[in-house]
């Protein structure tokens, strides 16, 4: 069973798919000349929301329509963390290869002159991890989860 169809590896699967979505969005914005607008990072949140939502939905579908609240929380946070760290690593490599993005950030952001490739990539990854935590906490309350007192796998 591969990574992309193993029901026990949903965070890795959807985390990588979400990271791919973030990377494609970044490359698209770069190609049309908008990558220097940091305000467009807000749209990254929509990609993260979609990735975590579909990970939770897949978890529920592959586990006989059962999802413990805390297991769902772990699945969503792990999905967001994997996506954010992979995207942060991509940005690190990108800024090492093409320093114009980093120079734009350093010139136009209030604290930009303190940033380098390492700090910028770390900040993006950390921001994504915390966004994933918040998104998961919000989504898990909308996704139908099992009652805490119902043991998984046992019927009444």
C-alpha cells in the first residue's frame, strides 16, 4: 500500500497535496508578477483549509464513518504542519536560488532588514503550523465526530 492510498498515512498524503497547492499558487503569483505582495498570503489560508478539510473527510471515510475528536484534531494539525514545513522548505530553496524575493521583503517590510532566508522560511513554516492548528480546531467542530464515551469499533 502506497503513501497516497494508505488510510494510516492521511496527514502525510494530504499534507503533501496541500503543500503542492501552496507551491503552485506561489509559482502562479510569481509568474504574473504578484509574488512580492505579502497580503496574498491570506489566500494560502484557503488552500490550507481545503487540505485539512479533505484530510478529515478522508479519515472519516476510511475509518467506517468514525472519527474520535482528538484523533481528528491530530490528523488536521499534522496535515497542516506537514504542508507548512514542506512549503517553508520550498521557499527557503527558492530564496537561495533567486534572492530578488528576499530583497523585496527586506526593502518593503518594517522588520525586513532583520530577515534572511532561514528566518523567512522558518516564519512561514511556523505561521502555517499555527494556522493549521486554528483551522483544525474550527473545522473539527463542524465535522461530525464520535461521542467521547463511545469506544471506537464497538457497537451498541
